[in-house]
């Protein structure tokens, strides 16, 4: 190691340890994304997902650069006299830059180590919470899931050093700011990337996996236009009240500090927005898919190879204190074709699990169908219950009964029926799905000459669910298989996604608050000047609050806007299992990240604003 | 004590202010008595570290004494709320900082108008008064410029204009001529004198005996204590 680097590292270390609060804030801006990425990838990725991990870590690295550049800028501005002293005692500008780079290295190492150390209990705690809330997930802790952490650490550390290098290379611009307008070139490049990103996302097929790269282009474009937006706000500040005017102009003048902070909040919020829309939509879709296509039954289903074996299973389970209720359907050698209504093509999709079942009201109740009194009466009168996809004309349903054993033409049937809701109730909350298109009471089935067979049964939904021991006993019976169907507890990553999204919200909140705190540290002399010339406590508070709101609010609103389209497109890619693609936008979540967090941060800034001379800058002379 | 119209605009009685300095405690201001009336300009002199700036901060309500009292325009600063102190700084006492402390994001006129605007004066009117104050200090044409766009002397005059603007009866200046050449420094002192003669009291910290000659009273501090007081004719010109 050269003498120059030795001196740089020593100076950096001394500076960082003598200003522990500022160092801790800067390190936390690096550590928080690492914490999130560490916990996220411990659940989402395995050691074999290297390419996906790199794609996931690139936005994290970008976020670290954006968060760290203003933080290092604050450090450099407050230590400018020391850096100048270094040059005046024989150092070169390179030595000064190396000192800043060394700060990035040391702070980055502290932040990365802290983030990963905290990610371990975070990972363990999240696993415990998931298993407690949803035992079906059976999430286990495997250290192999942490195989990508060294890569994360390297990329985060590299991002920290890159941020320091950017800060060092703009040392001359890290002054007290100025009136120079932002570069039109970067604005044009940013605008171009924004448009390209938008068009790229819009041009994708709904199920395309290429959303992430286009979303990154979109976010990068937005990042590049943030300085111009801040400048615009600063230029328009003349018409604003004093507190807002001061905040807007200060933000404009110190764009080196504020623009990256706003961009960082924006990227974080955009990620949470996209993640939220994607995961909530996926969850919604999986739930709908599960309700419709899986057996719409109770907690335990029993399948058998024949009606006789099912009858044995019913008897055996009764001896085992479990009520098994079979559902009869037309026998294999019969096919009942029921007429559809004329407007079937225009009807909302509501597929039924069965076409025709033969059951009485008691059986239906055991299967979770809640019938109206009229429907129960109709069944008792020997009338069929017709769902919405069956044409009922003059109190009759037209159908044909065909035998699959012969080539004879089917017998036309006129089945007395009433329209009725035959949707079964989900086990817990969820979508109510059609059990069958047509329910024929047994007495009517006999008169129609319909032969039936019951090879599918459920544990009576009105009784407590069978215990594990009772299920184990059932599984020992010959010729049947037992399936535990948990309609609202399908195997999904919902809980993980929701918890990770909440973790992301928390981290965005903390990062926003930290960025605002650093901006306040940087602007404390102006704050104290304002107080010393007679600003009311309320004016001082409002100035602090509007400064915070500018960074957190602008960043959050832009973040929601930038994350919305990729999130919706990602949702389209993830959904569609049920047929229709859709995006379930979690407005409450967006409200939290787009409105509540900025307001909370502004409120904290308001409450904690210095209102007496010397509180903001004790050294004001 | 309540605010009221009186000839005494500053009354410091037995003020003590201590600061920690490593393991030691420094008595920066150690039992100082000082009274300033309307029409009186007091110069405070003394070596570095003698407590001049600390005394001025107490007088301006930027710091509070550990013991003793500081009364500005009839208002006992030790018993005031933060809001009352702020009102005092807007209406009663103007402060010229050693480092000027102009807000860099505001133009010179906006900086000068700041105390007025903070006091509820409409922006247009405040700016008009500020431009007149800048004009009085020969800063015509620089109103729209920001502090980093003008010379050190112009910044200094703008800081003084901010302290003079409005109806304040007490001017506190911490080395207001520190970064100025002699003629400009003399000019600044002359203008302060004029303002005092027009109906204000002033305390000016200075190292320069020629500038102190503009004062009615010169107070010498050493180790936080008043070691000498002398009176002059208050007219160096």
C-alpha cells in the first residue's frame, strides 16, 4: 500500500470515528438496502440463481450510490477545511480524492457488515413469523440460502466506493452550491431513457419476463431528470410562502445533495410499488385459481377408485368419528348435456367444478353450499337447482342424456328446475365458486333414469376438521386417497411477499428519514441564521418540515409514478392462471409509501426542528 | 418585566456565562454590567477570547446567561419564551454576525427583507423597504444578486442593512468592519453612528481603535470581565 493510501485511510478512519453520528447515518444508508436485499434473497433465491441475483442486486447498488453520494457530500463539505489543509501541507488533489474514496471504503464496509449482521436475525425472525402465521409454508432455515450474500456484500461495497469516487470527482462542486442550472444534456438523456423505458414496457407481451431491464431503464431516466425537477421547483419558489420558498431554493442550490436523495427515495418507493402490485396481484390470482380449479370442497377430500370403496370409506370413517359425505355424479357410462343460456358468451367467467351433481340439501350443506330457503324447498319438491350457466325456460331445463356404451341418440330431457345460487362457501375467506352447473335431487334423478356413482367425498364442512391422526387413519384405508384441500391456504409466497414488502416500506421510511436528517445537518447554518434574525418557532418548524417534505414527498410521489407501470405489467405477467390478466393495486400500501411516510417524516422534522439560536449550529458566529 | 418604551435599550446586569472547555469550565462572561441607551454607541474591545462575542450573543438573545439578567427594550430575555425571543430579534435588536450569515439561497434584498417578512410585513412592502435600506448603504443594483455573487464588502453592507432594517432600537455588531478596507470600514461606522443618532442604541465589537472612536463609550474586556470603561466624543470624523 502506498503512503498516500495509508494516509488517506488513516485520515478517513479518524474522521469517521470522531464524527460517529454522521458516520452512523451514512453507514445506515448503505446498510439498510443491504439488510433488505439480504433478507429478500434469503427467501427468494437459492445459490443457483446467480443471474437473477445480479439483476436483483443492481437496483440495490444503484440505490446505495444514490443514497451515499449526498451523504458523502455532507461529509466532504463539513471537512473541506481539513482537505484543504491536506493540500496545503504538501498533499495533492489526488490525495484529497483518495481520502474521500477511503471514507467510502470504510463507511461502506461498516454499513455492509452492519446490514448483513442485522439481516441474520431478520431472516430468522421472518421465518418464525411466517411459520407461525402460516404453518403450511413450512419455511426452514437453510444456510445454503445465504450463498449469495458474499456477492451482495461485494456489490454493495463497490457501490459505496463508487459513490465516494463520484463525490471526490465533483469535489469542486461540493461547495456551497450555486446557481448553475442542471445539465441539459443529462436532462435530454434522462428524458430519452424515460421514453424508451416506457415504450419498452408497453411493447412487452403480457407474460414477458423482460420487465425488470426496461423498468431499470425507466428508473434511470427518472433519476437523471430529478435535478431538473428540483431546479424547476426552485425557480418557481418565488410565489411560495417563505418557509416553502427557502426550502425549495435550498434544495435547488444544493442539488448535489438533494437530487440524489430524492432519486434514492424514488427508486426505493418505485421498487416497493412494483413489488407490492406484483405480489398482491399474484396472490389474488393464485387465490382465484385455487378456488376455481381445485376441488371446491372442505378441508379434507377423499377420492376412491369406485363407489363401493367409497362406501367402505364412509363406514370406516364414521367409526373413526369423521363424517365423510360423498357427492354423486352421473356414472361413467352416462353423459348429461345441459343447455347453455343464449347469452352465455357474454356472461362473466364463473366455471363450476362439476357439470351435474345429484345431491340433496343436506349433502350440499355438508359440502359448504349455503342454500336459500326457496332453493331447499325446490329440492324437496323434486326440482333441480340451475346455476347461472344453465338456461331455465318455463321452469324447465333442457338436457340430453346419452349413453357412452352405445351409439344411440341421446334422450331429450325436460328437467323441472329453478335458478339458484349453488356456490360453495370457501373454507375461510375467499372467492365463492360454483359447485355445479346443475344440482338434481336424488328422487328426480331416479325418475329421469339417471344412474350415479360417488367417488369423491369431503369431511363434513359443518363439523370440526379431522385431526391429523384421523386423516392418517383414513389414508390407511384400501382404494382411497386423501387430500387435504385448504382453499384459502394454497401454497403461495403471499405471506413472504407481504412481509418483505412491509420490510421494504420500513426501510424506505428509515432511508427517507436518514436522507432528510443528513440534509438538515448540511443546512443547519442557514436554519440558525433564520432563527437568529427573528424567525418564529413555527416558521423554523415549517421550514424544516417543508424541506423534509420536498425530499421525501417528491421522491415518494415520483417513486409511485415510476413503479406503477412496471408493477402493473409485472402483475400481468404473473396473473392469468384463471384466464383474465389483471393488476391488483394495493392502494393502501401506495398510500403509505406515497403519502404517509413523507408526511410522517415531515412531521418528525417539524417537531424536532431547532427553534432557538445555537440549537441548529452551535458554532454560528 | 414587560416591554415598554424607555431610553435604555439594553441592560446587562451581573451576567455570567460559562462554557465547558475540555475538562475545564471557561467563564466567558464573568459578571458583566452594561447599559446602553438610545443615542449611545458602545464599542467593546479586548483581546481574543476575552468574551466580547459571548457578551454580544447574550445581548442579542442568541444565548442566555447562567446568572444575571439581560433586558432588551424592557424585555427580560431570561424569562422569555422562544416566540418572544424571536419577536425581540425581529423588532428590537438587529445583529451583524462576524461571519455575516446571509442566507445563500436568497438575494441581498430578500436577506434584508427577511426580518420584516418574518414579522408579517407583506412581501412587496418588505422588499421595498429592503431595497431602500440597501440603497442607503450604496448597494443599488445589487439587490437581486445573491451573497456569493457580490464582493465581501457588499456582503458586509447587506448584513448591516439587515440589522438596521425596520424600527429596531438596538444594533449589535460583531466586528462589522472586519473584512473591509479602511475607507469602507470608516463609512460603515459612520452609518452606524447616524442610525444611533437617529434614535437607536448600538454595541459594536471591534479590534480597531479608529472604529472605536465613533463610540460614546468604550468597554474593555479581559477574561470575561470589564476591566476598563472610557468615554469619547462619539465622533471620529
